[in-house]
């Protein structure tokens, strides 16, 4: 069994029932009678509520649209992966040898799901106020500034502005493939510029995949500019 002491220290929470944290960290590939999917489902709902309430109180002048967009910028695979990596969650996840060899500990979807499951487990054992304190603490540690402008960087718009300025054309987005079961569909999108593929990205929606691909393309093009 893993020693969760360091992880619990980073979370600021010690599980009384170690079976709960084990379940939260057990990927379905590990072939046990249990896995973390149910706790992930619960954690997702808990995180949605906590972040929604946090933003509601933090930005009393913001309307529903701004609050929704800001929450969406925090409550997503990329946001949770950042937190999961910050607390070193990947090293504690129980994986099959095949998933291990497939770099599973660094997969965004796997890390994000595990983080949601751990928050669901803390909610079950410690209650809403406990998990709320942990989540808000982790959000503030991970993000220097929490507001829509800082969080919701539109990489597609930034890429379009850059390519128009440097190449005189706009990029084209093409759906390469979709894969996975219907309830966990993943999409892969490629970006072409002047007929050349310059980047690709994967996400849980086409828009998410496009944004991730645009982020990669921006980093690549800016890197070339600096050469």
C-alpha cells in the first residue's frame, strides 16, 4: 500500500479511513473490484459548487455570464491537472502496468479525474467546509490571480492575431479524430498554416482541443520568433 503521508501533508488533510483514499486513487485499469470513477463523479459536483460559491462571494459586481466563464476556466481538465501536478498526485495513483508504460501518471485526463476523486473522498469523510478550505487554498496557490482576464486566455484569438501579423493568413482547424466511450469522448484537432500542420491538441470537447492546439502553436511560433 502506498504511504500517503506526504500527499496528506500537501493537502492539509489526513484520512481516517485509508480505504477511501485508496479508492480515490485507483484507476479502472488497475483491475480491482472498485475504482475512482464514482468518487470522481461526486468530486466534480462538489468542486463545481465550491468554486461557484467562491466566485460569487469574491466578485459581487460580476454578472452570471462572467461568473460562469470564470468558473469554467478553473473547473476543467487543465485546471485540475495543474493542481494535481502541484501536489504530486500522479505518483500515488494505482495503475495497470500497461497504463504505467503508457505514461499514465502524466496524462491530463487521468490526473484531473484523480484530483476530482480525492476531493470527493474528502467531502464524504470531512464534509463540505473541510474540502472547501482545501480547494480554495489550492486554487490560490496555483493561480497568481483569479479573474476572467487572467484565467480565460483565448489562445485561438491570440494565435489568429499573431499569424495575421506575421504571415498575413489565419490558421485552419481540422478535427483529426474522436475516440473513447460516448460518456468520455476525446477529440484531437490539428492546426494548419499555409498548408503545413504546425500543432495538434486533445480535449474533452472540440473547443477544448482547439484551444490546446492553439496554445501549442503559439508557443512554437513565438519560439521561432526568438531564434
